[in-house]
């Protein structure tokens, strides 16, 4: 049966029902509130259970697994229109930059090399298999869609299912592990904040008071001309469309060259941002509105991505996947307990828990975990990350773009080696340049704890 616009309507409608159900479950069921389960993950898991791959109750179309490729292109197309390119004082957060970049590059490099040098000989997996861990953990659902979609274009169809599985496991590990680490930190006196429980708005996901409901954007046009939301969505749609046309032209002229759509969307988005500056309309698009559209795309991306997991593809890799996920948790745990005190001194727990959250799931998860031990965000961890992200974002974007290209070009081993070396170099920079906090500063918290116990 030929795919039609009504198939699209049914797919979006069904997944939207599940998103609403996921929101309801977070709001009304204590278990979901305590574990901070995001509604898109609940929706995706329900879609997987009720969809054609398992129970066959929900009549999703055969295009279910294709939506993630388009939605991640929307996310990357929106980035340049919402990013701040102004220079900021990164020296205020140099340790956070080194910590974040080393953790990110190390996870990519080490596990890509493990996939080639260990998993391939032992389990007969392909060279790209080790990439699944960082794709799902430090990358998250967006990277799973990006890399999975890119590899699917060269016939590696199971990559997307494995990537979304890794992202789901990573999110659950982030929440469970983060709560355990937070309670441990509070009980051992490693944080001065002792909250009884998280705010209701964070636990339930619902903001009931109108005075606390934030704006999702500002209008930059008068509706008599064009509805502001239509303008912003249209700009992003044009960006993705141009990227798709360029991708098709490249494939027509160079049959062996395959550039991911999300990567081209980001490049075209930068061109669109430059165009707005050239015509002296840099504020024509509102960054907050663009981020809202991008965030909505991400929610649907997660739900569609998890729902489109093919259990048979995952089942054929279940042994190496279990080992891969276990090693990933060990890697992130070592960074939490070993690297965090070295880099941050007195208030390492707050920064370490935040790092644990985004290295296994996403920045939003890291913020939620940070608020357990630092509900008023007085530690400065989030501000430091915001400043450090100016220097860290280009690394993250470059790796996400070039990782699938490296696989396509047969340069996976070289990619793993380069990222590993870069991780080691960045990890050592604070040691050689004297960025690390002194012994006295690292000992302040311990002294405070001993005094309090006395």
C-alpha cells in the first residue's frame, strides 16, 4: 500500500496520544515521578510494545523508522539560529571545559577502539559497533537518530535500533545512578545542601502556577503579515529542504559520496544565519522560539525513535550490547569518582553529578540530577558549563557530524585513535597549566564535614 499524507497523520496522531499518556503517567504515578522518566521515553516504549514489532495493536506505518532522520535534521537546522556566537570569558570555566571535552572525546575514542580491537575479534561485530555506546550515552537520542540515519543510508539498518536502545539504557542509568550518587553524597556530607525532596514542578513535569510558566518565545512579526510561529517553522523547513536538495545533487554527481542530511542542515543553517546578518536582520528570528521548535522536534524524535526499535536486531547483539553498556557505566562512574575531584576540588560532587547526567543521557537529565544536591543552583556548576559550552560545542558538533562520515569512508579506526589522543591531551591540560584547585581548596569540604560531625 502506498504511503500517503493520512499515514503521516495516523503516525503523528498515535505517537502524540502516547506522549500525552507519558505526561499523564509522570504527573500521576509516583514511580515515574521519583525516577523523573521523560514522557517521550514512556511514549516510545509504549509505542514499541503496542506497535507492529511486538503486539501489533497500534497501526503505525512502515515509515515509522524514517521520521527520526528528518526530525534530527530539523534539530541541527535550528542550531545556528539559536546559538550565541558572542565571545565570552571561557577562563572562568576552563576546568569544566577540559572535563567535559575529555569525557566526551574519551567516550567516543575509547569505545570506538574497543569495538574494533576487542568486540570485533571476540563477537564478530562490525567496526562501527563500539560507536553505539557514545552514540546513545554521551550523544543521546539526537545523535542516535543522526548516526543511525546516516549509517542506514549505506545499508546498516540495525544501527538506528541499537543507537536508540543505547540512548534508552543510558537515560535509565543516568537517573538511577544519579539518584544513588546524590543520596550517597548527601549522607556522607559531600554536599552542604540537604533537600527533603525535589520541587513538585520538576518531579511531575507540570507547571501549574501561571506566574511561574515561562514564555516559549517572542513574536518578531505582526500576525497581520505572518504568524510568528509560521515564520520560524518556515525558516527551519526551508533550511532542511535546501540541505536535502544539496544532498541529492551530491549523490547524483558523486554516487559513492554520502553526506548525512543533519550535517548539511547544520551547514545550511549557518549560511542562513550569515544571510540574516548580511541583510542586517540578525534578530529576525527569536532564539527562544527556535529552541522551542527544536525541543518539540526532539521530543517527537525520541518517541518515534524508541518506538521504531527492531527487537530482532537488538536481540542478535544482546551479549556484546550488555558488555558494552556495562563498560559504559564503568567509564562514566570512574569519571564521576576519580576525575571530578581532581578537576573541581571542594564542590566536585555537584559538578560530578551534573557530568554524570549528561555523559549518560542529556544535559536536561544532568540539570535534574544537579537540583537534587543543589536545588537553588548556588554551586555555579550550570553557569560554568554554559560558559564552557562555547568552547565545547564545536567539538561536540564536529564529532557528531564526522563520526558517521568516518564509518562511511572506512576511517573508523583513525577516527577512534584521533578522538582518544585528543581526549588524553585535553585531560592533561589542567595538570600542566596549573588549572586544578590547590590542596587547601580540595580539603575545605572535608574539614567542614569533620567539624560538622564533631
